[in-house]
């Protein structure tokens, strides 16, 4: 089991990373860049039944971008991104929120590489996808 929390600690969770995608996926799209203020969003995926809120689920706030299939989930007190719905079967967990159980993780996929920022140089062995994740 891995554990994570937001910066203020109000929201906490534990999870097991999906066996079929056991690594970090980095999205370089412009929406993720604005959401984090960095080069994108690094996440891991967990099956719904392998994820549990430890505290603060009721605090989690969401914002859906109009016209886009994209929603951000965050702690309203400290602003940290927190886990949210990735697809009907899985949750995404922002990789930077992991406090325990993430030491051996490596980046395995980069998505929306074609729209990354000009200053964003990819230097690891993760597989690069020009747009969305193909599976
Ligand atoms: Zn917080
Ligand atoms: Zn993105």
C-alpha cells in the first residue's frame, strides 16, 4: 500500500498502484500545465477498489473545464492537487502527493508530448505519446 496527502494534511488517502500500469504517467498538455504551474501533471493510477480516502474526502473540491473532458480535484485549504476519477474503473493520484510507498516508481509514459512547453525537455526512458495515451 502507498499513502499520500495534501500539503496541509486535511486530505489523506491510501492506495495500491494498478498492476498493469505500475509507474508514473506524465501529461504535458496545456491544461495540466496551467493546473500545476509546471511542465504538466505526473500521476499514478489505482483501481477503484484499491483506493481509499483516509480523511478529508468531503473537503475535496473539483473544477471542470467547460468544453473539455478534464476536471481538477484539489484541497480548498492548501490548493494541492488530490486524487480524482480517471475513468470509471480507476482513480488517478498526483504522483507528487505520495508520501510513502512511491520510492521505487519510475516514469513509464509521457502523454501529449506534442503540446509540451518549449522549455520542457524529456530526459527519462518513459515511452512518449504524441497525444492521448493509446493503452
Ligand atoms: Zn490541504
Ligand atoms: Zn493533461
